[in-house]
C-alpha cells in the first residue's frame, strides 16, 4: 500500500492491526477526479465492481 500511496502522491495510510488491514484514504475530489478515475479507466475493472465504478464515474461528473 505504501508503494501505491507513493505512486499516486496522495492519501493517508491507516492500519487496523486487529484484522491486519491497511487502508488508503483519498478524500480530495480533485485528486479522485484527475488521478484515480483516469487510472482505473486505463486499467479496466472487471466483474461486479465495474458496475460500481461506472456509477461512481457518473456521479463524479
């Protein structure tokens, strides 16, 4: 997750030690719209999550 955070140059990492989970939180709309959405458009999401992403992009517009 640290590599992803460094690649995107944004976000906050937090750990949940009890379940051994790391979260990357990106809350700035400008970053999501200009960086994250184009990244996932370039590397297509497959399966059910693709429908969620399509809805997410619709509302971002």
